[in-house]
C-alpha cells in the first residue's frame, strides 16, 4: 500500500509540475518615511519608528514620502504569475486641499531604510486619488505589479522597494498603515519544483 501511494504521488507531481503555482504574502522587511525639509529636492530626515513612520505629506515647507521594501530573494529564478501590493493609506489630518493624489513607484531595494530611497530611480507603478467624501475609508492600495516585479526578479534584485509620493499640493498628513504585503503567485522553476516534490515524498514515506 505504501508503494502504491508513493508511485501515485510521484506520478501526480511529475504530471502536475508545469501547472503548479504557489502563493505567498511577503510582509515588508522595512517601513519608513523620508522628508525633504524645505521641499527643495534634497532629502534630510529619515523616520523608521513611531507614529509618523509612514507619513505622506506635501506642503510648501516639507515633502514626506512613505516607503517599504519587501525581501524577494526567495523568488529568484521564478516565473511570476501574479503580484500585487496590498495595503492602506489612512488619514491623519483632514485639512489641506482635496482631492489628495498619490503616485506609486517600484524600485530595486536592499532592505535598508535610506535617505537616498526618497528619489532613487524606479518605475511608475500606478496612482491613487483620495476624494474628501471617502475620508473614513482611507485609500486602499491594491496595485498590480506583476510585470515590474518580474523585471526586478530577472535583474536579481534582493528587495522590491515601494514608494508613495504625494503629487497634489497642500496635501496634509496621510499615513501608510502597517500590514502592507506583497502578494505573489509564481511557478517554481524546475529545481524548486523537484525540492518540493522531494518534500512530498519524504512526507509520505514517514507515514
Ligand atoms: Ca531638503
Ligand atoms: Ca533601501
């Protein structure tokens, strides 16, 4: 009976290898805000803890951008089927000019919170508009980054960096909430598939 199960599992696994997909929610390795005091193009202040970690603001005297970086080293060599950044921007102060607008960038990160991440080169990944009548709901983020993430994986990036830039003027504080994830589905490359297959066989043989 054991051998029958073993052969059955092996067959199913081999037949199914090309169709196997895995899903994973990757939490942020680091979350931070960078401020350009004076809003003059030179970032000056890094915040990676406390209430104002995640601050997003654009006024004449300051611009604050919120950033996170996700460890994507486990995705090396994989084919990305689907990838999205899922999170939430909340309100901190309803003053200022409405609607509020934001742009989202994806960049090759390193897992470290740095001043330079404020304007390090990246790709525009999307945008959001927050109308005043949506005040209690905040701004949900559900951003498809499948193609951009595949580009980072193919380029051997260790981390995917995600940056929120306020683009409307007189944009008073918004806050990127904790719990943001990179939700990814991928097809394991053959070596990984064989390792997973090996794990299944080991599990069966232990019974
Ligand atoms: Ca400055
Ligand atoms: Ca960084």
